């Protein structure tokens, strides 16, 4: 196997969406991370609890994908998953704000 193929295989193993927190953990962490990110980005007044959860969970996937190039995100546990979701949610809200500001 070539070194490029080995590197891709290692990244694929580290970027799995199955973490140690499970589905309920993603919802809880996603809700909290989405709420904190919306407070940080100043979009809290437009978002309800359901949208906070959606932004947090999508942020967890986005942050997990981005951080998987540098870290093993699948075995991080609750705290690392929360920080990953928070980072991803802030990035996601920044992208949404940039796109909707142009309209």
C-alpha cells in the first residue's frame, strides 16, 4: 500500500461520526453548544431551542470533520465533543450570517 493510501485510510478511521457520546449525547451537547454559539454570534433572538439543537448537531459534524485532520475526534469523550460542536456551530453561524448579510 502506498503512503498516500495509508494516510487516507488513517484519516477515514479518525473521522468517523460514531463517537462515545451516542445519539442522545449529540442532541444534548448539540443543544447546549448551539445555544452558546448563538449567544456568542448574536443570533440568539432569532433562534429557538430546536434550531439551537440543529445548529449544534450540524456544528458537531462540521467541527468533527475539520478537526479530524489533526486529531482523533471519535474517541474524544463528552468534553472534546462539546468543544468540537461549539467550534463547528460558531463556524456554521458565521457562514450563515455572511451569506444572509449579502441579501
